[in-house]
C-alpha cells in the first residue's frame, strides 16, 4: 500500500509539472466545498480570459478507471465548479478508462478524461496538428503547384526616375514578408486565381520548416458564420487535425512561438453581403487576427462594391495610410490622417454594429498588400504539362 501511495504522489507531481511547464499556476491538494482537488491549474489566456482547471489524478498499478470513480468526481465537480469559477475539469490516469467511465461524462461538456500520454500530447498538440492538418486542405492543387506571381516594387529606379517592378513568386514573397516581421498581409486575387492553393502552400511551407519560429494555423472563413464565438471557430480547425484540447495547445504555442493565422476567403464569409454586413464581418475577422502575431487574409477585390469601400477598410487598419492599395480613378487617399482619425473612421463604420468595440490598429509598415497576377500563357502551358 505504501508503494502505491508513493507512486500516486509521484504521479500527481508528474501531472503538476506537466501543467507548470506549459505556464499554468498550480495549487495542490486544494480543499473546495468539502472536496479535495488533487490539482487546480490556472492560466491567463491570450484573449484575456482565465482558464481554471480542476485536475483529478488517478494512479493504478493495473486496472482501468471505472465509472464509479468518475461519477464520484463528477458529483463533486458539479457541486462546486460555479462557486470556484472552474472552466472545466480533467481526470488524468496512468491507465485507460473503462467504457462506463466514458459514458459517465458523455453528457458533460466540462469534464474530459485523459491518460497521461494523451495529456502530454494535448499540452504540445502541435505534433498532431503538423501531421494531420494537411489532410484537410480544401485544395488539392498544392500537390502539383506551379508558382503564381505578383509584381513588387524594385529597390532600383529606372533611368527616368520611375519605379521598376520585379515579378516574384507569391508564396516566396509572403513567407519572406512574414518571416521579416510583417504583421498583416492581404492577398488579393480574383475568382480562380489560386488564393486557397497559395494559402495552403504558405501553410505547408511554415509547417515544414525545421525549428521554425512561426507556427501557422490556416482557417477557412467560409465557415465563420456557423460560429457565434470567435474562439470556437478557431479551435474547430485544431480539432479537425486531431487536437483534443485546442485551448491548451494554443496557449502553449502563443508562449513558445510566433503564431501566424492564415484566414482564407474573406469574400466567402457572406457572399451576398451589403456594405454594412461586410464591415461587420471585417471587424470580426480583425478581432480574430488580434489573437495572433501575424495574419494573412485572402479575398477577391471585386467582392467589395468599390475601390473606395476597400480603401476605407484598409485605411482603418493603419495609423498613416500612404496610398490606396489599388489606384482609384476619383478618390485620392489622404496621407495626413493620424491614428485618432483612422480610429474614428473605423468607429463610424461599425457604430451601428458593435458600439465600443476596439479594433486593432497596425502601423503602416506592418501591413502589406499583394495582388496575384493572372496566369500567363506560359504559366498555363506549364500547369497543363504537369
């Protein structure tokens, strides 16, 4: 019995160290409303919310964890979770859980069962994400990808003083910009220009970098309206890749790496939206973007009613707009706007949607806009030949 007790204590310490190594503050053997919790793990999230987990540790030399033990914990947790402000609970064991144990929590969204190995994978679930997410790519074009190009201003000037342009691969340019510190990249391309394929190729490029400092998360905005909660939308993409505790993984990544959100298809959020609804969705997308270190957003420029509408949204992102992203025929973009003017402009756009909402404002040097070139005849021939 003494050995089993010692093993149980060591097991609790192992679980506590696992949570602590992921940034959680740990309380051990905490008495709460007549019940002693083995561990309480607390962390402040990137979204400003606090995650507080009640952790029950079950060490057994051989047998599975049965429904009786799990039901006893469920009863204690339900009696105290509101008072103690727990967000959820985890029962951790060195052995498997019985079918009855899994059935016991089937109707509870706040309690999960984990073996110690499963918990370790959850705490750094990037392995699952890395190996499984590419299976969920919407496009299959990345398997036979040909380089698509964009025009970028050259550092050299022409003899007559004008700016010269260079034709560069879109994927390489986006990767270089993000690795160089760009916080927000807008990738614009019309129907069939390959935005989704490019997004997935960029995602794959970062995934395959050994010891990369940037961890990419690709999300498809066409599904955004299915979710009332931004975090539910984000975490749904982790779950598709087999990550069972996406919040823990995301909190871990946000501390250890730079996180890149690739938000594909702004024009697919609401295809028949009017200008007010597009502004609403733009605000929501930028709110999601604030949870990452870098963001790449794709869209059709023709989705917007006019160049002026697109410009107004772009201007609202930066403190000092240098120029319009597309040369308008009538509107001249002011270059003397300060941060407060821009903030007021965005507030006017969303005043009838979400009063008091704060929108992330980027510096002008943080934002880059890239327009995908149409395929040339040579590009098409090369693609067909593949």
